[in-house]
C-alpha cells in the first residue's frame, strides 16, 4: 500500500531569532467525505494540544485547496530506526546510560499521553525521532484516520514486530499494548535487532504469541533486563504501566533528572506557526485572484475554449474517481479474504503447536 503522507521539509525564518526548521505534512483530501475531513481536523487539533518535550510538537493545521496540511516540529537527527541501523552496520552499540536516558524520556512521553487517555497505537523505532539526544514520539496515526481509521490491512501490513499478543489476538488495544511496543523498542536499542523475528508474518506472530520473553545480553544490568521483561509480559494485566516503570528502582532517580533537563531544554518556538499558516493561505488567495484576472482578459472564443477544457477535465476526474473507487472495493474484498484466511491459518498453527 502506498505511503499516504508526502513529507516536505521547508525552512521558515524567524524574525530576530535566526532560522527555524519545521516539517509540513501534506495529505490529499480531495476524495474524503466531509465527516472524515472534520475528524482529521479534530485529530490534528487534539495532537496540537499535546505539549511535552518527549512528544513531537504539532504546531497548526489548515486546508489548502484539496490538501490537509499539518506543521510539525523538525528533528534534524532523523528517526531511531535509522540511528540503530547505522550502529549495527558500524559494529557499535549504545551504552546503558544512553539507553536508560532515552527510555525514561519515552516513558515520560507515553505516561503523559496515557494520563490524557490517548493511545499511540503504532509505537516503533521509525516513529521515534531524535533531536540533540532528546527522543520525541511522533506519527500518531493521522494518516490512518484520513484513510478511514479501522483499516485491517493497514494494521496487518508488513511484519508485526511491535504488536502485542492481545492486539494480534483481536482482544482489543489499550495502554498496556503501547507498553509492549515500548518494551520491543528497549530490546532493539540494546540488541540492535527485533525482540521477535521470523521469516514471514506468521512466524513472527507465532514467536510473539508462544515464545518465551527474550533476555538482554549480560553486558546490560539485571535491573534493566528485569524492567524490559515486565514490559514484555504476555498478559496485559501483569504488564507494567508507564507510571509503574518510571517509579521502578532502576530508573527512579534518573527520572527526576531527565524531567529537569527536558523542562530546561524546551523552547517555546511556536509563535510563528500561525504566521506560517496565514502566509500560505494568503498565497493561495493571491493565486486565485491572478487566475481570475487572466480569465477576464480572454476573448469570448478563448473563454468558451477554456470552459470546454475545464468540462473535459472534470469528466476525466470523475472517471478517474470511479475507477479508483472500484479498485478500492476490489482491494477491500481481497483484504477481507486474506484476513479470514490468516485467522484460520493462525488458529490451526497455534492449535498444532499446543498439541505438539
């Protein structure tokens, strides 16, 4: 499935404060229903109210013609997935002090969300961003919402390295599922590989559902290993929460220090966000006025030719829309069949495994 987001990095200059870099995410909404556009706007507004140093900042959102735009904070050091891959290729490793520091930041961000009854649902190293040794949780599934929210194929596309047993077992998703994903991220920071690996989708699912919890290498402390195993408890009721993890002896003292460091390093640099939006909207307005003036300069014959061309373009767009709808319907039928087949196969495999 094609990536729905087209991410453009653009520089916005602050007056009297030097350059400030933000990310503009452009999401086409031309084919969305009105209620889906409203939901997308509400979701973005909700995320814009999350103010925490360990959460990627959403500044503002606006509609530019048939494009839904979201302006977010830019993290110049990339994402955690790329960082760990570079370490793996170079043969290096993260120190335990660095891992504990990043883990505390992630736990603080997740605890902040959970206190506000917000679930991330897609925590993974690719959605954790780095900015001067500060980790920031991003990509809260706005694109998933814009695609229709509960898309089974979106949930089960690819290999489910970070998915909890209860999510795979269709038992619902809650805050403890986010903690499972965070435990997988912790293991990956230590070992530079996934906690549960396999040759295909089904083999990874089997590992998550059936295999014992992996352990960290001996170079890492038993306390850190114990915390990771509490985060990877297969039963959600036994799994540690973010608040409980932050109060554990292994990182309790570090938590207070990291809180202080994050609060000191937080910069209130969102004052120009509304200015950015207004500038872009003004640009669209001026472009519309220019187009109108050009039409007024045309002769009657040229205007007739333009109207015919526009009518032909409209028909082509409608035809394209019909074809795309039919394609989506066929894809949906295929995904439903695959999901049914996957459920039957997974149940059979699990049953055989238990009998063996």
